[in-house]
C-alpha cells in the first residue's frame, strides 16, 4: 500500500486487543493456543488441519469451516496440508453479548447436546473473511478497523446463523454450570473489583451478578472478600512471604490498613498470626532422630499489666523495648518508633504523657 497505517493512524498496533490475524502453515506445522486471556475463532480459508484439546482429540477440520476455541482450554492445531487461516480473537464476549441475543435464548442451553464441532462458512461470512484477509495481507492493523470487523462478524452470526448454531458454537461462554464457575475462579486472582471480574468474564455487571448468585449462592463482592481472606491467612501461616509483599500484592495502603483488615476478619494482627503459626509447627511424622525444628514452643512469663500505666512510671525505670511494645500494640505499627518523648508538667495544668514519632509517615 502506498499509504501505510503507522504514518496515518495513531491506533495502529501490531496485534489489536480484539481483531484478526492472517496466518499460513506448511503441512506438519503446529499452532498452539494456550490458556489465557483471549478466545479465538479459527476460520480455515484453504487446506485442512487437525485440532486436539480437552474437549476433543484429533478432530479434522475442512476448508471453508471454522471452530471456536475457548480461552480456558489448551488447543494444539496441526496442519494436515499447506493451509491458510484467519484467526479472530477477543478477550471478552462483550461485543457478542451486545450483538447476539444470547440472553434471550441461553435458557434453552439445557436442550443443546454440546459437542466441539466445526461450522461451515455461509456467503455473508465468506465475504467478510475475504475482505479481512485482503486488509491483513496489506498490513492494515488499525484498531478501529479490527473492532468494526469483529462487530460485523457477530452481526453475521446473529442474522445468518440459527440460535441453535450460535449456542453450539459459543456454548462454553454461556453454559452456567460447566463454564461460568471455572471462568470466575480462573480470572478472580487477576482482578481487584467485581466490575473488573464481570468485564474480563464477558458479561454486563447486572447479568454477571444474577448468574453469580445462581452459581455460587453468594454475591460477587462477598465471595471475592472471602477468597481474599483465605489467601491472606494462607500466606501468613504457611509461607514466609514478607508482610510488605503481601501488603503490595493485595493493594493495602499501608501496614496499618493491613493490620485493621486482619483484626477485623482474622481477629489478630498479622505479626501475631504469623508468630502463632510458627510456634505451632510440630515435628513431621517421618522426621529422623536428628531432626531439628525450625521453630520451637517457648513459654515466657511476663507481667501483662503492672497496674501502673507506662506514662505514670518513672522514665528511668521504663526500658526502651517497653516503649516500643506499647507503641506497636496500641497503634498497630510493625516498626519501632523513630523516637519517644516521655514528659510531664505540673502547674495550672498537670499531666504526664508519651509522644511517639513514627519511623515512617502513615500516609
């Protein structure tokens, strides 16, 4: 082309987030579609290939047909002859939900006897694919063009394929019992909000909430919060991941925020949870005579309450560690304070006080 996309369109990209890719293969060459973010549709323009996945093994696909590859599965495609394909890919089924009335027919899904199978091109689809192939062969990689063609593809599915074929083809996207639960569980660790989870699973937030309640018997927010609590408790009790890393991993603003979360849901501070977990580790059943535990239980007797508040005691009789322990216990910090001022005054106003300077600014 005389006028290349990179010079004229700021939306030019090597591979759009949702769009098409044109690929050719020699006989015997393989294409691997691993589990990941994107769903794929393989349109076989010429030749033939064999595809294997968890759904079906050694399945031969003929020229002029397409198959849908769900992102939760691993697919291995082997060219039986020299072949060319146009591969459509999209992260979410948002476009499909908007353009195809799946919601109105998804209730019939129990009547569909699903089996991974190929679907023949019809005339409108063939016209679309020939135009897409022409654009790709001329290196047209504009996001706007790809988005429009993806939308056009789903319009063709809507108007020129029966609801039964639509359901059989995209069964894994909308089967609530077989796919929805795994889709949620696979994507939940990658997001932070319910909105993000609904989006990455390819549903509107209202439809997602309804399906979630039916599948899990709980709200998405409550379920995600419970998963988060279980994961954090596991990290604190079963691993040595630093607290700083856990705070960053789960986007807590600071240690105080993390400590409040643990007190609310786990009833203890992070330090206490980890300390108790280590103290409870026992000798393994299959350990030898020379086994030395990484941790051992130690009973330490100490005065919990001397009946005299720390600030009321004489400064010379209070140890530095007592100041530090009092600070960390009452204020939820995990570091010793930068400084402590033990002061008193007598006169019109009489008082005794402890002033702490944190090691780090709290915000």
